C-alpha cells in the first residue's frame, strides 16, 4: 500500500481499523513516535537521526491530527509531531552538503 496525502476521513473510509492500510499507517506512525521520544529525551543523537530520516509528516500528519481529534486525545502520537517539527527546524539550519 502506498500512503498518499489525504484527509483522515478519506483515509479511514478506504482503510478501516484493522485493514492492511490502517496497520501500515500505525506501524509507520508508531516508529516515528518512538524516534520522537528518543530524540526528545536525548537518548539518540538528534543530528544523526534528523540527518538520516524523513518524517513522512506531510502525508501522515493529517491522519495523526484526525486520529487525535476523533479520539479526543491530543497527546496521541505527539512525539511523532515533535519529531516532524524538529526535522523541519533542522532542515532550515542545515543546508544540503552538495548544492545543485
């Protein structure tokens, strides 16, 4: 399954809870949630992680925000959002090594 940018409502209609698409989303979001926790508490070197990982937030962010709203749980996957925001800041501070 290829994740594409869409609203939470569109996603959940096409990928109900328990489906392969839903499980794929949870696997990716759960990975980034853990990475966010490790960065936030200094367990992993932030520069190494941010330099080597994308966040996929542009595609998954709307799904995370929709899930938070639906479950009335703004803390759900909040560390994934933290990771995405740190990545965005990091990219601004670290231009590409090789300019085209």
